[in-house]
């Protein structure tokens, strides 16, 4: 009897007639733009300001800027490894970049170029199993980002007020929170790992938390993209304001 | 009556695609058109089917390159005049025409752990709470059409992995056992290395094609992967287990 491979080759690469390449190309391009932007901004190329009035770019929140670091060192380096690792090991982002960049596979029922395939069973992809540890760090960032958003309503010397930047930072903190709450590892940790929800009051509570996480999890892809865009836009907006390219509309008089 | 332009695989691996024009009526599905083809022009066309209701999982094929059930693919979904390619499942050995040998799946099924139920209550009954079992009800909808197995690139593009990879349909079954409130299998029996779960790179094609709409990746594979992390890759959990003991079934 014929082997699957022969059949495969005979039938060619794909018989799909729809535009199956559109999604992987579009998502891959969007992701690449973000990676390039965040690298340039994160390393603070050009030494542009990242603080404007009460606003601090989320790439730098919380600001850690000790005196012993060299001149070229960007304080974002202390921060960015965490969201980078979190997103790089995220189950959704894995789906996206395995498709768009590794073509493994680029789309369903489209043959892939690689000769050998071991998936996530070998180095380096076995490291994806570390996702939950990045999650723990990402959870710490939620209050930090809300703190940054709250701070953006308080202009030192002038007091309470509101500006476009404050609204952007609140939206950003919210979107990043929703992305983190929808994490598949969190879904497992809060309740998914249990087999008996009904056993105790505590496990009943964990079931309720699991239900909540599930709601966010069902839209994990949407939260992933929305929060990626929002964090990039927040940084760009604050830098544009800080470097005088645009003026922030706000209720303060000195800024 | 409009004509459908079909391109159907004929013969075994030495075969070829043959073009047919078949009349069809409004409301028909691809399987109806294939049956009419069989009745009017190609009496020896081999096609497997049973229920024509999307419930037996027999009529799986690849239509315009997408793994689907022929009986659930409506003719309205095609542009009139479009060529409709009907191919057999490409991951499994071809027998003839649209029929493939899916027996690899049966062999994998034999390796699946069985439920080991805990002892009944004093009155001889076993009891489960709805909140403990409702998460699994989705898994029972599987009709074993093996479309997810067919689309999975781990074996579709790399048949050598069939030795060590059970495939999405069986990850659904493993999850069903692993999450069962009364199951007594040790965690290792359901999430062990043997089933090739770590070959899956969660690119979600299985979920995309499942005609029963089972969230194979999010609700079966990823939870199993997380249970594997508990077992093998979480030093914190391992330490807790060492100190406090237990940890197999929660
Ligand atoms: S998500 Fe995993 S099991 Fe499903 S098709 Fe993709 S690689 Fe295969
Ligand atoms: S999981 Fe879905 S696609 Fe896979 S065999 Fe079952 S019904 Fe078919
Ligand atoms: S799965 Fe996406 S953040 Fe954890
Ligand atoms: S004939 Fe039963 S599923 Fe199509």
C-alpha cells in the first residue's frame, strides 16, 4: 500500500484556492514592525526622552536608573526582558510566529519546507515550558502599570488633572491586564489543573476563577494584539510629546 | 439545473485527477454531487459515507485543499462555475479514489489509557458533580472523522512522527481521561512522553477544521501541556511534592 509521503508529493504543496497566505503575512509583518520599533525604543537609540510631565513610557515602567550603569545603558533593559519572554513563550504568539516565521506550517494543509520536525520536544523550543514563570513576573507588572497610569493624573507641583496621555496609559494598563488574565498558564494554575472542583469551598472558588479566566482566554488573540498595539502607541505618544513633536491636550497649565 | 465542475482523484497512488461535470440542485452538499456522479458517470467511484448528517465521521475528504466532511460542505459555498477539487485525505495511505486507510488511528486508540474509576460510594453508586464533568462534555462530541489528524502537520508533513505522535483526536481523548473527576490513573499515565504531546506546536489547525467545533487546542492540548509542565518542568511544584508529598491526582 502507498505511503503517505508519496501521496503527499504527488498532490503538490497545497490545493487550497483561498488566500491562505494573507493572515500569516499580515500578522508576521505587524509583529516585525513592533519588534523593530520596540528594539530601537527599548535600547533608547538616539537618547530621546521617554518621560513627559506626569507620563512615563510603559517600556520604562517602573523606572530603574541606578548611577552605576554606563552612559549608553537604557533603563528599559531592566524591564523589557520580562514582557519579551512572556510574549515569546505565550501560546498564542507561538501559534502566530510558528506560522508566520517558521512556516511550520504557514497555513493549514499547506506543506511546510522543513525536512525534520521535532516540535517543542527539543531545544530550543522545549524552553516554551517556562511560560508560567514569565507569567508570574507579568502578574507583578499589572499593579506597576496601573500605578504608572494613576501617576499620569498627578502633575508634580500642580496636582490632579487629566490629559490624552493619561487616557492612553489607562487603556494600556487595562489591555495588558486583560492579555495577562487570559493566559493559558494562568487558566491552568487558577483551576484548570484540578480534577475536582466540587470538593471544597476553596476549589469551588477556584472554579469561579477558572470561569473568569476562560472568558478572557477565549479572546486571547484579540487581547494579545490590542495590548501589543497599545504599548507601542503609548511609548510613541509619550516620546513625541516629550521631544516636542506634538503637544499633549490636558488640564494642566505648566505642561 | 446548474453544473458543478468536479476534479476528483481516481485510482490508487498511480491514479490522477479526472474532471467531471455534474448537475446539481439548490440545497445539495458535495456528497450529494459525488453520489450523483457515482450514479450517472462513474459507477465504480469509491467513497465512504454513512449518515449524511455530519455524525458518523465517514465522509472526510479534502475539498479545494481543505480537510472537511463532504456531507457538511454546501454547494452554495462555492462560486458558480468554480472547479471543486475533491481529494482523499492525504495523510493516510490511499486505498482507491476517495477512500483512505485510517487504521493507524485505530492502532493509536489501543495505546490510550482507560479510565480507572475510583471505588463506588457505600450504596454502590458512583457520583459526579456537574461542575466537575461539564468541561469534558465537549470532548465527547468527537465523531472520529480524523480530519484533525489529517490536517496536523506533525504527521502530514512528517509521517515518520506517526511512531511517536498520537495526534489531536487522541489528545482530546487523553484530556478526557486526565480531567475525569473519578479517574485514578496516575498523572504520568495520561501526560507522559509516550504520546508525543510535545511535538504539537499549537498552531491550531486541528481546532480550525474540527466539524464538531471542539476547542482541541485550548481545551485539550494546552491544558495537557500545562499538566506536563507540572510533572516534568516545574521545579517549584517538584519541591512542593517532595516536601508535602502527593500531587498525582488533585
Ligand atoms: S495544534 Fe498541534 S495537534 Fe493540532 S494540528 Fe497543530 S500541531 Fe497538530
Ligand atoms: S476531534 Fe473533531 S476533527 Fe478530530 S476526529 Fe474528533 S470530531 Fe473529527
Ligand atoms: S498563553 Fe498567552 S500569555 Fe500565557
Ligand atoms: S456521511 Fe456521516 S459524517 Fe458525512
